[in-house]
C-alpha cells in the first residue's frame, strides 16, 4: 500500500495507477451494490448499474475538485448514483417498485435532497462503510499490541491507563499506538470521510 501523502482519490486519478483505482473500486462497490439493491433493481441489472456508476466515477474523477467542505466526495458520489439510476429507469422504461410506501423515483428525489432523512442515511452508511474498510485494510501494518491498544481505546472506549495495564504497556506507549494508527487512518481516509 502506498505511503504517499496524496489521498486515495488523487492517487486513483493519476495516470497508470491502477492499484489505487482498484482499491477505490474495492472500497465502493459493496456500498453501491447495497444502495442499488435497495431501489428494487434486479440483481443482473444492479451489477450493470454499479459498473455504470463506477465507470462514470472513473471518467469524471480527474475533474472532481474537492472543495474541502465536509462530505464533498460523498455528495459527489451520491449525485452520480442518483443520476445513473434515473438514467437506467428512463432508458429501460422500467419503474420497479421499492419496498415500503414510496416509489423508486420518490426515493431518488429524497436522496437528492441534502437535508432529507434518506440523504443523512447515505452519509452515515458511507462514512461507516469507508471507516470499517480502511480500518481492516491498515491493521496488517501494525504489531498486534499496537493494534490492540488502538482498538481498546478508540473502538472499545477503554481509558488509556486501563489499556496499559491490560496489555502490559506503558501509558506513553498506549498513547503512541493510538496516535500512529489514527495518523495512518487519517491519511488513508483523506477526502473520503469527514
């Protein structure tokens, strides 16, 4: 995995950096699949639609300008998803009925509204998905004790002095472990999550 200070987004747009693009696809494909499936689109069509969304991201990512506002990439990706689903429905004259009381078109309208409950669900799921994926992907970079000290403090909410006693580490080592892991996570999440 690259240790450059550039974010994954910037690396994925670099010509010839197929490894970073593949990481971006691996990161976002499951999230996009879940959202497309939630619109009630058949599996075969949903796979094509996810590929269409990713192809649009690939084509347009070099022109994407992160404005340093919270959620800029997340919002941009959501917009592509909405646009491609609408295009899919129009092009196939297909109007699948979503589960629940609202139609797919109503759901898309809600998703396009930054203040709607559905849009806020997208934001939450996006960030949780990305953080979970990145946490899993960076774990192998750290010694087991370092990783455990981070997890116990950050994920489990255990006070640092208790973590130190539990793992047989000095208090300063526990703080350093947390700092090292968070630093790598921030670098990997740069531009993807808030």
